[in-house]
C-alpha cells in the first residue's frame, strides 16, 4: 500500500488547527467563573443548567414566573426546565430586572443556553 505524503501532510495540518481551536474554546470556558450565568453586553445572562424543555409557567395556562420589566430577587424562580420527567426550577443568581426572555414556553433548551437577560 502506497501512502500519499501530500494527503498526510494536509491531514496533520488540519488536525493541528483543530487542536488549537479546541484549546482556545477550552480556555474561554475555564475563564468563566459561573457555568449558569454570564456577563454580556446587553446585561447579565442566566443560562440553562441542563438540557430539557423550558416552561415559563408552573402549569399550562398559568401565570408566568417572570415577564419583561419585572424586578426579581436572587433565588426567585425564573422558569422550569423539564428533563426526564423531572421539573427543575431555574433560580435567579442575582437581583435585577428582566430585560429579555430568550426562550419560548415549551421550547427545547441546551446546556448553557441563555434563558433570561437581567439588567
């Protein structure tokens, strides 16, 4: 079997680039001091602590936990993320005013996805 050196050289170059990009993304993640929150230009983001389905109210047709413009305190429930038939309350990690709700009721969410932006 004959090996083409040009293909191997190109493959090694691509692997090195991938390795460098992974190092950069890992260093960005390590610099974050809290996995579920993030300071962003628009305000302070509360992120999803797990993969699941977001619910903005405790029951269908019920009053929403938060709305844009509402003042909340640290520990207040912002929404529920359901995973494997378990309802997980997502609390606020700081005081603030809800600037934006980034997900809709019943939408799937990923780990680390922005859920709510606080001012």
